[in-house]
C-alpha cells in the first residue's frame, strides 16, 4: 500500500523506503543528487557492504576468467582466425546486451512497491546518486549470477571450441563496459573522443534520460535512433 504524501528520508537506508513513493517514484529517481558519498542502502552492515565495489576489483577478478575461457578455446583446437572472430563477436554481442538491458530493463517505469524497490536496487540508485563511486561497477557476486545462464546459453548455441571464446569475449566486453562507465563519471577527458563520450553519457544523466543508452559506444543508439538530440533542437 502506498503511503499518501510519502517523503524519502535520505538519512535512513533507502532501498525499502522508495517503494512507498508509488507513481511519484519515476520523477523522484530521475532528479539526481550530486555528492561524493552515496546513501546507505540497508540497515544490515553485511548486506550494505555487498552493494559496494571498488572499480579495480572488476579487472582483478574478471580478466583472469576471460584469460581462462580464451585459453580453453585454444586447448579445444579453435583456429586463431576463428578465435579472434569469436572474441570480437562476444564483445559486440555484449554491447548489444548492454544497450537492450539499459533501455528496456533499467529504464522501465514502475509504480508498485516491489517494482520501485527492485528498480531502485538494480539501476534507479545510479540515477539518483550518479557520482556514488562505490556503486558504479557491478558487485562480483551479481555478475557471477548473470554469467551462469549466459554461459549455459552460449554452450547451447556454439560449438564446444567456439563457446569459451565467445563467452570470454562477452565477459571482456563487460569489463570494458564497467571500466568505461566508471571513467565517464570520475575520469578526466583527455582527447576529443573521450570528451564526446563523456558529454554523451552526462547528457543521459542530467538532460535527456530517455535517450543515450549506450555506455562503451554510441553505435546502438544510432542504429535504434536513441542518440541524444543536439541541445536546442525540437
């Protein structure tokens, strides 16, 4: 049941509060608060720490896994040209998954208590507190849970030799995504390309949140016509 006129208390754990906003949740979550420190999610300390991840943990944990899967493909006799093709295909497949999930799952509109709660926990928090450095990359435990069905699916669709290379490429694409995402929020743009990508992503957060769903590139936004319009255009 939605509490009429409910107001979120930012000084208390947020996850189980936001569901009470009901139809007001979508407007609330898309009004960003820019601060170096993020909010508390849970009252339980163990649950809270599981939501926080340092950016360097992503390459530290997942690059050895990428190496192992690619090595497995080589051990199974996948020729080098096909190995390279499978890795690149995996990276591009990830970029498509990244776009689809961001557009249709992370930005779905919710109004129910549990819909709002789950949305906030999965992605809404990032739009409310976009500069929270400890919640910009995915917790390894959550990534591992997502990897299991993805690996199972790839094994069904590809040959035993190609499947590890495809999965390794996809996982490498994920690592590139998470590190790029962190950089776009906290890194300094050093050339024209990085300036454009950073501007494109900040536009998604602070001006036009229904456009610009890519992170590592703008490719799929151009394909599906969700690239942000120039400022001042109708």
